[in-house]
C-alpha cells in the first residue's frame, strides 16, 4: 500500500468547493484512494461526505492511501492538488 502525506492549502480547508474538486480528482484517478487525518479511520477519497467527515482545516496534514501499480503517482498528484488553494 502506498501512502503520501499532504498539507491542506485551501483557507477554508476541505469544505464545499475544495472537497468537491478533490473528490472528483480522486474518482477520476481510476483507483481506490482513501484519506485520513491524525490516525482516523481512512475515508473514501471519492466521497464528498467521507472527505468532509475528517474535518481537515487549512494547514492540517492528511494521509492519502492507495494500492496498485499507479498508486504512488496518483497520490503524488492528489497531494499536490490538496496543497493548492482550491477555493480561489
């Protein structure tokens, strides 16, 4: 299993628009990606409800988890996405 940490770059955290952009990208990746914060139960990264449940705020560190041949590359792309201001 591949893991990658990311720091939330949107001032509103993973709420509403940033969460929708992130979940769409996770779904479009074609592999199952999960997201967790501070050791919480990993949530489906393609589920807006699951992503918002972890309560990630600006500056928080989250962990992305995935399996498969493309997992490392997909997690790198998703981590880079999370580091940006997605509410701009």
